[in-house]
C-alpha cells in the first residue's frame, strides 16, 4: 500500500496480480462452498476495466457451485476499502436489517 494524492491505495505488480488470478481460476474456492445452503452475495468489482472479462469467466465458474446474488460495483477489487457504504447497504438490503 502507498499514499497517493492524500489517500492510501493498494499497489501490486502486474505479474503478482496475474498469478493470483490464475491461482484462483485453477483452484476455485467455489468448490469448497458447494454445500452452502444459503445464497452468497458477491460484490463484483468493475475496475480496472481490463479485468472485467477475467472476472466474468470466474463468475461463470463460481455460479456452477453456489447460489449467488451478484452486485456489480464501480470499484476495484478492494470494494470494502473503496466504498464501505456500498458494502454496508448491500448487507442491510440482503439481510433485511
């Protein structure tokens, strides 16, 4: 993490990010969740746009194993960091708080 324009931002090298995505694709955690009885709320990041296609591939695979309610968000992978109010509102709405 680094400070940029007065904000703390997550910074990772491209190779590291690609390896992480590759690892998630080859061994998806969705297989571990296939016996989950309740739907999962997935907040799907839409930034950077260059990763949308890969995220959609992973979403397709994830949906094979679990029931999902998907919310697309105009944020990076760090949704909870970029827009915590969005995450809170999704939780309240989904779970009727």
